[in-house]
C-alpha cells in the first residue's frame, strides 16, 4: 500500500466517522429525511458537474444501472436515512459503534459466499461482534432507545449489501459520475419519503448551517468519492482495513464536539472492536 492510499484511507475514516456527529447536530433543527434529501441533491449535482468537467459520462450497462440504483437506495436511503432518523433518539457515539460492524458483516457475508476466513479472522470476527454487543448492552441498560438501536442495526445490514454491490456499479473510469448518480437516486427516494411522513419546519440556526454544509461537502461528497477511488486503487479488502479506525475516531469526535459521556465498558468495547476488525482484515489480506 503506497503513501497516497494510506492518506486516502485515513482521511476517509476521519470523514466517515465525523458524519454521525454532524447528523446528530442537524436533526436537532430539521426533519431527518428532508435535510438528507437536500444534502444528496446538492452533493449529487456537484459530483455530476465535476465528473462531466473531467470527461466522465454515464455509460453503464443495464446491470450496472441496476447495481447503481440498488446501491443508492441501500446506502443513502436505508443506511443514512436510518442513521439520521435514529440520531434523534440515540447518541452519535453509539451509532458509530454499531456502524463499525460493517467490515465484520462484509467478511461474514463473503465467508458465506465461499471465502475462507481462517482462524485469526474468525476470532477477530467474533471479538468485534462481542465488543459491539458489550457496548450495546451497557447503553441499553443505561436507557438508550431500543428502537433507535434496532434501526441502526438494520441500516448497517443494508450498508453491508450495498458494499458488496459497490464494485458492480462502476465501469472503472467514471467513478465520480457514479457517485453523483447514486446520490440523486437517494435524494429522489428520500424526498418522497419526507413528503409523505414529515412537516418541513426548519430552524435555520448557525449550528444547522454549519452541520449541513459540512455533512454535504465532506462526508456526503468528498468521503464517498474517496472511498470509491480507494477501492479502485487498492481493492475492497485492503480499503476495508481502514474501518478499524472508525470506532475510535467516531467516539472521540462525538465526545469532543457533543460532550457525550464515555464509560469504561465503552472504552473496552471500542478497543475490542478495533482489534477484531484489524484481525479480520489483515487475515483476509494474507
């Protein structure tokens, strides 16, 4: 792995982890589906404009169009829509800890499809799951909203499927165009969902403006482009290694910006999750 890929991976992990905190701030001032649909509309149009300027076009096969649409719905509507909705009732740190199941679930799904994990990867898989369950149990005992937790778990399962589709949605030379198109898919579906279930009452305070601008341009646009580019550069297995940073970074950002309290079990659980994810990914690389 070269230095550029290393910087891209660390940058992606930082941007991805910060999205939970910015979402928590945004939904305090605006309906979750409404603000997310506008975010994807802006991010998607920006990505398409950049792609068009770079000479990229939407030349996709029918199979790739299907994969793109499925990815847009699973990641942007089910996963991120679920995260924004649940952010109204649960801490950002808990959301990022549950979301850190992603690389473990992807590894488990690949094992079911015939990939041999080996002893170290299997132990890492169960260790990561145990860490998440440890934190979830402690938080639920402390009064965390069960419905919000279930929504996040379901959302991560959807993102797992979306991750398995990511390489089927691009022909290799049109990554930014694909990013923009799948965002517009998400925006279209989320707008209809918001129209059917929400009242658009938005309190335009400066925290909302700052959180919305950040989540639109950084996690929304830059992180997605970085992830697609990283997967193309070093492959999905190596790129997924950087997810081991997400529990620590996500919890640290939520604690620093939102002042969310951390208990001893949270710290222990995060360390176990990080070790489990790293063990799985390093074992899979070998």
